[in-house]
C-alpha cells in the first residue's frame, strides 16, 4: 500500500524549543489516520510542517508523492485542509465561499457540494462571520470535501463542538473515507475511535507509536490478577506492564503487548500461583490516559 | 490569468465600499478643480490619498501573507495570480482614477493634452513607486491594519528621534537642495521602488515574513540615510554633468569684489563679532543672459593656519550691481588681531546656472486664461479681478519666468522650482499656480518672458593676498 504521507526524521525547532524530533511516520493511502497526543505534544506542528505551512528544521516529508516543501497549487488541488484556528474570509457568505473556491479545483463537484451543504445544514446566505464555531468547521469541511480530495488533513476539527455537530462532522468524514485519505489530529478520542483505521501517538515532539487501530486495541488490555495469597509486586517488573496497582490479593496493570495465553503464561511465571487472570479490552481513551500518565514508550 | 481575474472579481466584491468612496473622492477632487482655478490642493485630495491607501492595505491583507492560519495558503492559489490580481486592482481603482482626475483637470484648464502625456505617465509611475508599491509592501509584511498604521508612524518618530539626538544629521536633513532637490528625491524614489519590489516578490513568492521585515527595515534605513546624508557636492556634480557647459560660456570669469561689502550695523572686527562678508562677481556673461547662484563651498585660510568654511545652497543675488553674490563667512571664534590684519587666502567652488534664450509674449490681461509659452497660462483672478496669476501643467518651467506689467514694472513669477529633467513631480494636482512678487499695478497688457537654463556650471576659485581689513566696515 502506498503512503499518502510519509515523513522521515522530521524535526522542527522554534528558537530553543524542539517542537518535533525525528518524526518518522507513514500514513497509508485510504486510511483514516489519527494523530493523538496531549496539548503541546507537536500534533499541529506535524500537520503544518507536512502541509508546507512551516518549514522543517531537518528531515523531510512527502505528501502524495511530492516533497512537502514543494507543495504548491497543483498539489493543493487534491488536498483538503481544515483547522480549528483557520482564518476564513468572514465577509463571504457560505454560498459565495463555495462558489469562490469552485474555479480553483478542476475536480469540484457541484452535486457533492450541494449534498454537503444539505448534510451539514449550512445556511448558504449567511456570512461566515455570523456562523457558530461548529458551523464554520462544517463550512470549511464542505469546501474541502466538494472536490473529492485524495487527502484530507484535519487539525483538531472537533474542538469546542457540541456532540450533535461532532456527529455530523464525523458522518461527513465517514462518507468520504475510502476515496480520501484522512489525517486527523484530535483530543477527542471517543470520536476518533469510532472511525480511525490507524493511530499515532505523539508526546513531547516524538512519535511514540503508530499502528493500525485494530492492532492497538488488540495489544492493550487492562489485566486483573487475583492472587492465591497476598504478596508484593514481583521484581523485576516488565516495562510493558503499565501503571501497576496492588491491593492485598489483587494486582491490576495495563498490558501493552497482550498476547492471550502468552501473557497469561508470563503472569503465572512471575506471580507463581494465581487464582484468576482477567483481561479487559480498553477504550482508546483509557489507553491514551495510561500512556500519558505512565510516560511509557511502547 | 484566469485565476487572477477570479481573485480580482472577488476583491471587487469585497472592497466595493472602498472603491465607491475612492471614486467619489476622485470625482469631487476633479470637480473642485473645475470650480477653483487657483488652489487645487484642498482636503479632498488628501482624503482621496488616505482612502486609496486604506483600500490598498485592506486589499493586500484580504489574503494576509503574515501568519500560518490563513485559509488560502493551503488552497490552490498561484502566487503570481494573487500578485497579478493585486496589481490589476490597484491599477484599476487607484492609478486609473488618478490618471482620469489629472486628465479631467488638464482638459478643464484647456492645457494641450498630447504634450502633457509624459507628465501624466510620469505621475503614474511616481504614484506607483512612492505610494502604491511601498504601502502594498508594508501591508504584506504586517499582520493587520493596526500594526500597519503603527509601522507607518515609526518612520516620522524615528526621524524625530534622529533629529533630537543627532543634530548634525538634522542639519543635513534641513539642507534643502533647492532646484536640485529632485536628485535626492530620485534617490528616495529609486530606493522605494527597489525595496517595495524586492519585498513584494519575496512575500508573495515565499511568504518570507522575517526576511521581508528585516529587509524592509534595513533597506529603508539605508535609503533614508542616503537621502538625508547625500552630499550636495555630489548632487551639484550630477546636475553639472546633465547640463553641459557650452563654448560661449568660456569667457565667464569670477572675481572677488575689490572692497568687501559693508553690512549695515555689523563690524567685521570687534571683540565679540566674527563675520566676514564677501562679494563674488560673475563677469563675461553673454549679453541678455542671466545667472543664478545655486551653491557655494568656500574656505578662508587665515594667517596662522586657521580655516573658516561656508557651505551654502542658494545664493542671494545683488541685482542692482550686475551679477554679484554676497555671502557671509562666520569663523567659529572671534578673529585675532593678527588674523584680521594679515592677508588671507580664499578658495572654493561656486555652482551657477546660466539662463538665456529669452522668449517673450505679450498678451492681454483677461479673466480667461491665455496660453503664453510652453503650456504656461496667465489670467486675472479674484472677485473683483485684482490678482494676476500664471499656471503650468505638472511642473513650473525650469527657467526664470517674469511678467512685465510696464517697462519699469517687471516682476519675477517665483523662484526656479526645479532643474529636474523629469516631466512631473509627485503631486495629485497637475497644475502649479504662481503669482508675481509684490503687488503689480495692472494694466491692459502684460509681457511674459521665460529664460531657459542653458548650463549648470561649476567654477573653482582661489584668491590670495586678500585683506580683510580693506572692508568698508572698518
């Protein structure tokens, strides 16, 4: 599978601060790739560097086969970009905004634009400045999906949106997924989980991991071990068993490399006699919190 | 091209209010010019320029080049189309209105059009490089209208600070070059064009805001320094090269008056007063020609090695006694008796312009403007008509213009404005109006004469053995 976005050793430094360090990432074509991380982790810097809004300090990125530093009008005809902080031409009405952008895109699809306007319930005659935050995001999204982009890059599109609008935006994205590769950064893990196919976790400017959503869900388990008799946590403690908690006869931790019976064997080897081992699947949010709090690289 | 037109149409829609105001002011300015034959530089022209600048700033910042959150930077905008659309807009709604305004004023004043085409085109160029381009460059490097206005205010504030803290610069700044001011202006215009051009290119092509700001600030400071510090000797050198001295001026001689002139109430030697008046006479001028003293650079070398210097632009001519120019040299401390009594050496250079090839035309005094010579028009103005005025398109003639109301009542019409070879100066008003000095008694006819500048010359001189004590002041 080809990569829609590929970065290698990408770094960005702002004066004395390393915003991005040695970021190597592949976003497969056709995927919905979610880049998650805490505030200030480097998500927006990654996206802006990839989109040629910021110049990388070192390393390089290619977007749809073009060096990110060479991205120009021809490439942007196939790329959509929506950001929560994007400054829009507020004086334009929604309808004029779409009409204005149309000639820029050879693949602009009027029917698709109309469909998106209806789907997002956008008032065509209202100025962008008079739209709510959610409406603005939807207008930006409609203007970016109407030309069937090969790549859609979204920087925190759900920030501050109410659940209803969030669902509408996600529906719009799901409709386009497949023909369009979606690269999205977000805090909204519950929403991301519902449609992302791939996930990357970034912390302090470094990519901690990037993999398929299914693989991530499969390898993270919240494990509860009921011991035959109370005992302290054994040492040495495996570094991929995160956030251990012990009560007299129960030990809980997050296994970041769950392998079914393999993991059970490891537990038995370490603890000796155990009464019960239970492994619970984890939601993305729980995985994210575990990783953020443990500071582990897995 | 297609994209540029598309962006242009969008800007038209975005800035329709500003366009309306600018066009209305342009119409008002032209109309006020039609009503008033005398003074066209009213507030309307100023407001028009202000409104135009505001529109240019809003236009450039409609697609802001500073920052990384603008919607358009990740859209398929071609920089050349965006830049082209901007240029087309400014051309259509700022430059063309200026052209039409000036055209309307010239037509209204019955000036011949064909001969004024160079003036119209030159004014267009000047407004591009002195207003539209620099403002567009500043707007492209600032992140909003407030920072833009503050940046514009930095220039006069910096100038004031320099004047206050570096008075020597202030003195240079105050040294106007008179008719040669155009040379300094040309340096500024050329600098503004280059700075704005480079800045706009980099901002539109690369969005290199930091480079753009550093370049704008640095290059502007350099050009400003070149403007205020331009040695006037260089300017006069340039002017002398432009106006070559003809063979018939080889007989022109310079001499120091035998008796130094007396200046009423001033004694040359006294314990508290140090003033040395000198009179330079120009002889050998062809009959009918006139001479103007543009500048002098002079040194008096006293006994004992002390030097007193004078640099002055614009020399007063003592018209009663031929072509004499009086100057006063002020040593930095009172003369010692030995310096006063011993002979001194005076050396230096004088820059002169010779005028000749007089053309005259007698015309009736009329309220209706009468074409005289070289597009010059003269007429009676005021209610009741009691003032005689002359006007010229774009630039007052570079020669000496005078009006003879009777044989003994010849009045010059202002000083020579500029020796510039260019057809116009930077002004919205394409008509320059002048009145004769004094209050002439008005008859029925007047003879207007123009003496053309024939040559700009420099004469170096050295006079030795001059006795300051010979002065009539003793």
